[in-house]
């Protein structure tokens, strides 16, 4: 698990933006996070992170 306390301010912003986008996508799909497995959520997080990181 990631320890957010050791991230730089920019990394924290990216983490929060990524997490918010994950939940936005779940809401749009009418799925709750608890319906995903840990691996499923991690896969989605990595995908969103990559998308967001490529835009910056």
C-alpha cells in the first residue's frame, strides 16, 4: 500500500486526482468500489494514473 505521507506535493496532487477520477468512473458505471476486487481497483487506478500522467 502506498504511504501518501512520503509523497511530494505534486505526487499527492496526482494521487488525489487519480483517485477522484477512479471514483468518477465507478459512479458513471454505477459500480461501487467495494464491488471490485483489490486487484481490479489497482488495475483501474494504474490505468487512470497512466492516462492522467500522459496528459501532464
